C-alpha cells in the first residue's frame, strides 16, 4: 500500500483531502449528513464550546434555501444558478424546483472535490441539472464558464443563489463582487443571499463575535458575521422581496414559530432581491 492510500480511508473519493476541514463537509456534518470526517466535525466541536446550538445556523440556512426555491419556482423562474451548492442532502435545489416545474434548469457551482464527485454521481441521470467547477468569488470566471453559459440563458430571468457562501469570503469588497454578478443578470432576475449575521445588539453580538473567532481560527478558516448594512449592500439596488432581509427563520416561515428563536438563530439572515 502506498503512503498516500494509507493516509486516506478507502471511502474518500479521489481528490478529497480528509486531513483538512472543508466548508462543504463541515456544513454536511452540521446537517447530520454522512459525507464528513473527524477534522470537519472537530470544527463544529470547537464552535460548540461557545455556541452549543451551532448546528442551527446550518438548519436555518438550509430551510431558507428550500423556501426560497419554492417561492422562485412558483414565481415562474425556471433557471437557477446555485453558487456554492454544497454536498447533496435532502431537498436539493433541483429537486425542489423541478417538483414545481419539471422543465426547470439548475446549474450548481462549487470548487470542493467532495461536492463535485457526489454531485456528478447524483446528477448523472438528470439532463436538466449540471454541476460546474469554478471559484464563486471570481464572478468573471463564473460568468464565462462554458457549462454555465451553455445551460443558463442570460437573456431570460434567472435566480442566482449565494446561500451560506458569502460569509466564507473574507475580503471587504463582497458588495462589489456581487455587483459584478448583478450587472450580468437580465431584468426580472432574482438574487437570494443567506449570511452569518452580527445583530449589533449586546445580547447576540458577543455570541456572533465568539462564533466568528472560532470559525476563522479553526482548520476551516472562514465564517464572517457581518452587520446588516454590509449584507444589505450585497443586494446593490435590487428591489427587496417582502419581508426584506430578515432572520432566515422569519423569511416566509411554513408556520408560526412554536418556541422563541434561540440565540444562534438570531445570527443568520436571508433575503431575496429582484432586478427591475
Ligand atoms: C455552507 S455550504 C452552503 C451550501 C448550500 N448553498 C446551502 O445553502 O445549503 C457552502 C458551499 O460553498 C462552497 N464554496 C465555498 N467557497 C467557494 C468558492 N470560493 N468557490 C466555489 N464554491 C465555494 C463550499 O464548497 C460549500 O459547498
């Protein structure tokens, strides 16, 4: 047995480094998925020391994504560019939107080898759904990507997702990055964003700062909790769909909250903007 094969469990797909935490696998672990390793679970264990309910960040984010998919598909959008798709889980974007409209096209974009391997396997038999490899924080690369240009028609309205992604961008120019995407969208398109949030009130700000510190200094290396103004700026001058940028759990929930939202659930927001 070679040294490299000894270091990797046989269940790890080729190209997947099980010695470094990955954003996609940490998120999968938070959603109780099976495609993660000890190094990924350790990131959550570290954050859990300051935020015992850290998994709720992932659940609030994912449930927002599912409701956003339903809303957009029912609004007549039939092409979806899902930036930072994550590992396949229950209720993936293409499954939700193609249930509403089987003709919907979806292109997932990610740069994590685990996501690309699992995504390609899942999508092998779905001709209307593709996965493209690109760095979502390089908009011009994404906008010029051949798979994306082939499957998404930029002359017709589309939905673009940055759900659970931009807090992993550590630069200070996330609004400018998003503006490049927004400029490329035709009128009538939508942009959905969910982002870790610093509510800037003493009750939750301290928690947000502690979680950020743990995430950024963990082997995953990212997870910024930005203030409302910074997140709102990522929508540029898009017209916000009601109820605007709110806690993910408050964006058209499926029913009343049966218990008050815990502190962690106050630290993630989401919204959808429409290009006029
Ligand atoms: C937290 S997951 C969110 C998954 C999904 N959007 C959701 O909300 O359920 C973030 C995803 O973004 C991907 N990602 C992070 N940085 C990226 C980059 N620079 N380029 C492409 N994908 C990236 C990760 O690999 C991961 O799959």
